[in-house]
């Protein structure tokens, strides 16, 4: 018996999930909303507004959807999973109450304090003048975070007091009810740990490292991510278990205690300090572009694992992974993460293979052409026997694409080269 699935989202993460779900022998029909041209090659595009919960529920009932997979954070924070569960429809993704782990950085920091989870020392502020005074008192370097969702870009690691004050002013400018979290600046390498959660159990689901800065050498502004690789060379089995014990499991316990058990994927951004792993922040969905490399490495059937996390217990589930590393390189529109030009044509996108694929992120179709429709536009993704070969394969994909308005970093996975 097969199951029909509705995938919510339109980015590279969702294209990667669609690509992996499509391989499942348990999949019936795959629907996607709103999708993109890459996803459209794998799924039926549903013309529904994902912000219209009643409309999504009606579609699911009409199409007899057996599982909804919510890719991005915005619908989760808005309570789409709650609406679907209340309607008796299975959904992979946390409730709005549990999604506060990403939706409010202040909420997460308070939870860390309550459960003794190692993280940076912090203060919350709802008044700009108090935040500025605190920065003057603490000095730099210091970290300023907008409290709510910011598409991975609401964080400023300020090297001067002036830069930190500007970041505070940016957060409060024209934003009624805004809050900021100001943290000490931790030092050490960063890594990402992914866990599938059923409310009680946290199942490790891969590690990765990404590149947030726009330009080579980790220069330029923060972005939503310019590339990633998996597995992380830093996250040894011992370090992964320590992060689970000290960070992830106490988080799940805290969420259960407040009546908001976490079901879905919990993405822990970690700073590996001299004292051990510390939580930088949580995301409540697969990373983007980390999902792209995870899906290329996952050997197990994704669909039954997501369904189990959504509706049952993950006890005894053991995903199988390829030992081969995977690398993804983001092609972005010139100007990203600032203003970009849309509608520029993209040609010669390579056809997918089992170990290499170009995932669509910010694209749309105009007539017979694929054109850019966002900041991060394509993800050239490849897997190979060693990290150097995977890097070379990913950049070979990049170099075959004909898009004059795009750019990418040329040093993705450079840290992996030095640690391998």
C-alpha cells in the first residue's frame, strides 16, 4: 500500500526532499505547494495558498493525503502543523508552540537557562536604549540577534561597539514589539547536528558544516548559506553523543514539560568551544543548504522515517548513510544578500544523476526558459569517495551552468580539506 504526500515549500531544501521522497517504493503521488521548476519534474504542483490552513486541509482531504511534510519555518511558526493535526492529517513538523525554538531566540535562551543547556551568556531587550547601554557596558566582540524569524540573516557578530549598536537600531527600526537577544561572542569552529524527534526520542540524522558569509575566505555579509558539506569532520561520535546528552535531550524534556512536545526535525547549530559544544541556535526544519547534502548521503527510504516521526515512535529506527561525503555549492544572484535582479535566464542545467544533481532554489519558469527568481537560485550538489573529489564534482556542475548574473563562493568545504 502506498501513501500520497504533500510537500510544502519552494526552495532548494524542498527540491532535495522531493528528490529523496520520489525514490520511495512506499510513495503514491507526490504533491507540492508552491514548488519550483525542479520540484515540478518530480511532483504534481498544487495551486493552494499554504497560508490558508483551511485550503490546505481541504486539499489534503480531497486528495487523500497520508502525510504532509512542511519544509520551511514560516508555516510551522504560523501553526500549519497544528491545523493539520487538529483535522486528523499526519504532518511532519512541530506545533507552533514547539516551533518557538526557532521563532523566538529569546524563548530558546530562556529554555537553555532553565534546563542548564550550555550556550552563550545572554540578555533580552525590548527597548533599544537599554540594549545600547548594555553593549556599551559589555564591549565588543558581541553578538546581536533579532528575536524572531530572519531567514538565517538576523544575526550580527559585531567586532565593534558601533557595529553592534547599528545592528540593534536595525532590529528596532519600524518594528513594533521587536526584541533583541545580545550574547557573548563564543569562539571555536561551528557544526550542525540534525535530529529527528517524535516528542520523546531524538534520533541523530546527520551532521554538516555550512558557509554563512557571502564571499571567499568567509568575508562579506551573513547569508542564508552559500554552501555546505556533510558529514562534519568535527562531530566525532563522542562529541555527537555529548551534544545529545547536554543539549538536545534536555531540550526535548523541557518542551514536554511545558506541554509542547517536539515532533519534527531539530537542527542544532553548535559552537565547539574549549569547554565543549554550546548551542548557538535551533532551527525547527532541515537546513538549507544542509538538507541537500544530507539527502544525497541518505541511503535509507526517507518516507517511512518521516511518517514514523510524525505519528509513532522512532525507537529502533536506524538510518543508513553513505560514508561518502557530499558537497553543495550555492549559486546566488549578483547582489545577494542585498537587492537582486530577477528574470535573468539560466541555461544548460545538468541532468541529475544518482550522485550529482543541481537543486532548484530561487527559480521560476517563463515560457520555455528557467529564470532566476530569488537570491539563492541553484544548489550544485555532488557526492564522491573523498571530500576533494566531491568538491571537484560539485564545481564541475557549477561550471556547466550558463547564467551570467550568478556568482558563487569558490572555497566551499575548504575547512573539510584542512581537517580530512
